[in-house]
C-alpha cells in the first residue's frame, strides 16, 4: 500500500502489513489540529492540538495471531485518521509484530513478550527480527514518555487474547511494582473495560507491560480480552466495553467510576512458576482446560523428565499453560486468591 492510498483510507494496519520491514518516518496534520507522526511500521503517534494531560500507549499484536486487539486498535486509529474520533491526550499506538501478524502466527522466531527490559540483547544478542523489534519498541516507548512532563500520568495497555479459554473471559496482569502500591483508579478503569479478574505479579518479568511499568513509571497492564481467533472470526461485540473505555480514555470522556469495592474483582497472585526444563515436558490435562482451573490437592499437573508437578495448595489454579515454549521459559503459572487492601491507594 502506498502513502496516498493510506492517507485516503486511514487504514494504518493495512499500511503496516504491506510494509512489515519498516516505514520512513513522516508527519502530517488532521483537520482537527491533531498532529500525526508515523515513526516506523506499526508505530503511530497522535499529538492533540491542545496540551494533553495524559500520555497513553495502546499496544497490540505482540503475538501475531491474537487478532481481536489488532482489529480493535486498527479501528480506533482509522477513526482518528478519518476525523471520527479526536484525541485530547497524547496517544501512541503500536502494532508490535507485523511479520508475525502477516504469518498469522504467535511468533516468527521467538516470543516477543519475553524480550523486553533488555532481554533482547542477552545471551546470543540481537540475532533475529523479534529481538531487534523488542529493542526498537523500547526505544519508541522511551521517546514517547520523554516527551511528557514527569509528573503527568502515563499508561500502557498491552492488549492480547489467550491461547485457550478462561473461567473469566477477560483478565489483566498487573506487573510487579517492587513494593509500590496498586492503584484503585487503574482497577476501576479495567472494570470499565469489562475486566474484573486481575493477576498481581510478584517478581520482575521480561514482558512489555513490566518494561513500561518498571523503566518508565507507567501504569501498565497486560490485558487478555478473550480467546485467540483468526481475523474476521472475532465477535467484536464481546469487546465493546473495552473499545468504548479506550476511546473515552483518549478523548478524556471517561464517566466517573463507581466507588471502588474489592468484592467487584477476582484478585490473584502468583504462587509459583513452572518452567520447562527438558523436551520431555508434558501437561497432564486436556488441551481445552481453561485458565484459572483448579484441581484437588495432589493432582498431577505436569511432568518434566523425572520431575512431577502436583497441586500443592488449596485453591491453587493454573494459568497460561503452554508445553510448546522454549526450554527455560515459563510453561505454566500457578496462582492463588489474594487480598491487596494492605497496599492499595
């Protein structure tokens, strides 16, 4: 797709996928006074005509087969470009892994969401396109937040869909905050997105949301909006609340939230991570078992050579099981209900 076609259609996703290896930076202004800056393929920034109060990053396509968030973000961008939606806040939208999106695969070579906070340059270094893209995405996030006063709110919502279904269709991962308090306001925004289940992480991670949170002080989340489906097969009505809340956020039209109540949420923390150690790693439950499923004490969950992993604690539930990860990576998290009232502002 050529620039002239893109300017006419406003279809930045199609423009990105037609140019997965890069786009020359450019800048233009919309009739609303919003300045549009294209920094790279899949990287588009909107600067409002008036001074912004918030600095918001929406990311999608970290995994190329998670299509619903890609379609959601593409529609938001297109509506801005065509003048149907006018942001009042600074917004950076990232279609993170165009090559994987084109292939309809989770990844091309390596899981992009295990390569942030400098992990792209560890070990063998920048040996593939996903490692290079992770480094570039970090640089774009830094550039965006460096353009914001330090005291103004900054956030990143990294939108995903999960490989398998879930007892709770939508849920979010709140990155480890190193002792800083969790924020009621952010939990209320998640609820506005129809997300009422939140996993509170207890350790640093190599995910995009942890990078934005730890390196830039952003309120950042990995948000799982449902189950993976091919393009064109998503029931977008199931994402209507998230779509509406994100559009309201970037136009400063969020309605006042209802008073915070812990009982409105299902809150979990990680009890333990199970990492794949050998090629013999095997999960001992059906492929269609949902996230947040619990089993009786002592139930066999997985084997890894001579190692056995069994349910150790009442209420322990599994999340993100995936036997196909690379050796050394997380094959499953075990989580338990938690209370965060002691460290909540």
